[in-house]
C-alpha cells in the first residue's frame, strides 16, 4: 500500500523532488531572452551553444590528474609546469584559453590551498566545474582566515612545521596544486599514478589517495 | 629578506568591479612574482576600452592580515593585485 500514506516517498521508497512550479527569476528570463536574440540575429546557433555546454561537461578532474601524474614522472615536464603551467598544460592538449595558470607545489614543508574570495574562479579546463562548496561563502571567507581549521574539516591535518600558503585567485590567474607524490609509488606508471590524484588534492583541500587503495596492474605477459 | 620588494595595498573603497579584496586593503606584503600585463578588469567589466595594467602576485603573512587573531602567523596569503593599487613601502617593523 505504498500510496496510502507517506506522500513524500515514492513507491520505491525514495523522496519525491518537489516540482519547480514557480515563475522564472529575473536572471533566468534575461538569459533566455539574450540567448534567443543572439540566435535570431545569427550571432550564434543553438547547435553552437549545445556544443559549448558539451565541451564544458566533458572536462573533469581526470584532465588535471593526467597533468599531475606526468609532472611526477617526467622531470622536464615538472619544471615546465612550475615555470608556465598554461604552456605545459597546452602541450598535453589541455587548452587553457586566454586564462593563465599557475601550478603551486606541495612539499614536506609547504601545503598550498586555492580559494577565490571574490567569486568562484577555478581551473575549469583542468578540473571541470567547481564543487558547490568551493563557491560557498563559508569556504571563501574562512579559507583566508583559518585555513588550518578548514583543511582539518576536509580531513587534512597539517603538522605545525608545515607552512600553509593560501592562494586567493583574485584576478587573471587560475591555480592548480601539485600534490606531493605519495611514498611507495616508485616505478609506478603515469597512468597508474593518475588514479591517486583526486580533485580535492589539486585544490589543496585533500591529499592524493593512499597507494594501497589502488589495485596492482595485471602482470603483462 | 632585504631583496624583497614590499608594497602597501591602497585603502580606498571605490564602487564598481574591483579585483582587490577588501580584507587586504592597507596591508603590506612583498611581490612574489610579476604578471601581465592584462587589460584592466575595472574598465573591461563595463565594456570600456581597457588600458593594459601590470599585475603582481603579492604575498602577505597571516600576522599582517589578521594581526593577533591570526590562526598561524607565519602562514601566508598570496593574491593578485593590479599595480595601480600598490605603493612601494618599507618592510613592516620586526616585532
């Protein structure tokens, strides 16, 4: 008798998502109006807009992980990435567009974390769309004031001798953290190392995965 | 470090699209690296012809930004600040 009561649950026991039966907001109407005018005037097409959305959706932290794993395994690329991260990423086929990218490296003595206090600047070309918390007022305001507490809430507790460097992405640069390569990964291939690199480890709110959690590759025969 | 180039961030609070965060205004940091030039976003945001502006990455200590409330005085905040917001200054006095 699933329909007798519990109106907020579906027959399979999941909560219903309420219908969004409310009028469009001012900005939603504005977006639709401008999009339709641009299409009507021949400035762009619906297909171009869809293609751009597909491009944005196709970006994921896997792109960044590929870059980091190469930096861990290729000393020349590592140096190039720290020198000019835009050019180094572009050389791997990850076009940064007009934005400039800076890579900051975690070491035994330094831990870097990225924030954008003014809005939500984020290295989308390498990491895809930012997580909601990255855009929250709490993350944006607290990370510059009490980064160690914020990091601890993400499960990253740093010893006192480690300096925390917060990077506030205020203007034209975007940032990516190069996490420290985990111990016990000697002789690992770049492909296998990339599996250790999480999105949060490239924002600085996380660390790479424990190498023990990644299955051994099958012996090649 | 005597070769550090120290800068003070301007304290004014103009309206409009400004990329200098309020919490850093009036604070002293040193130039971590020079960037740019970029078209000035304060003009670009309004569709004006933007002059090119030099951008600096300035590093501040938590002690400088938050004073005695700093969570850990030697931790740092780096931010990108346009040169027209910066004025060369002496290093902060050692405590």
